């Protein structure tokens, strides 16, 4: 759980790099996904989920 909270905090810090008009959308998106996936069990699935999260965040930052 601690690792996922750190990942969530990292995503929120990355969202601050986005333009103001898009921040609220991505903050809500990140929160919804964190709540949906907080019950993930097993280290393999957590690793995969964190990697997908990181890749998606990089894609969004390059897009903007």
C-alpha cells in the first residue's frame, strides 16, 4: 500500500506540470483510478499497474 501511495503522490506532482486548465481533469482521473485499483493483490499485478501508470503519465506530459 505504501508504494502505491508514493506512486499516487508522484502522479499528483507530475500533474502540477500540466497547464492549469487540464490539471483538475487529470487529478480526478488519477484519484478515480487509485480508488478503483487500491485492492490489487499480488506483487506482479502491482508492478504492471505502476508501470502502466508511469507510461501513461509520460505520454500525457509529452502530449502537452
